[in-house]
């Protein structure tokens, strides 16, 4: 478990960007990340940093109404899920949820509890909470890949 204080939106984007660098350069395969936090806590902001860090040049929008936003990048697939409005977890089966999880896919899932039992287990769980004007971000490692990614990320923050 590790924790960071991020002073503003730019710092949250940068943290996501640095996690992307860790995945690309150290882990070198896809990961699954669960994102927890209240509405507006910064889950999509963090994911935006990751997607841009993986090489996406355009807009990164919240998939609140579409459930998933795919990003096809050079050698990578990044999928940003927002399950907040999911009415029934069975909807995930209809969209072929299991096909999204593979070694070339980075899956970021907001509100993962809504898809309980149908989602791949996370490599990392990221909890984002308000701390006055800042964000407190805690990371839970759930696999060897998650441990490698978090270790590389924390190396950046220690330097």
C-alpha cells in the first residue's frame, strides 16, 4: 500500500501519466485498475493522465453514458469503464466484457462494485479522496503486475 497527496488537477493527471510510463517501460503488459472515490474525486482525471501517457493525442472523455471508451494506441488497448449508471451487471455480459481483459489491454474501471463477479480481478486498486483542495490517492497492490507498476510509479515520486 502506498499513498500520495496530489495538490491539484494537473498533479492528478501527472500521476496517471507516470503510471502509464511505469506500465509501458517496466511492466510491459496490460493491467487492470479499479478506481474508487466519490463523484468528482478525480477518477476520470487520473485516467485521462494515463491515456495521454500511453500516447493518445485527442480528448479523453468520461464514459458515463457509454459504459466504455476505447483507445487504440500503438501496441496497446486502453479501456476506460464507468459503471456508475449500470442498471444490471448482466449488461456487461452482453457487451462481451471478458474480451476486454488481456495482456495488451489496460482497463481502468470506475465504480467496479457495480460489475462484481463479471470483471477481471484488479492488479491495482486506486482510492481517491478529497483532502481539502488536494486529493489523497492510495494504491493497493493485488498482483505481481500491480506491484511492479506501483514500484516504478513510487520511484518517480521518490526522485
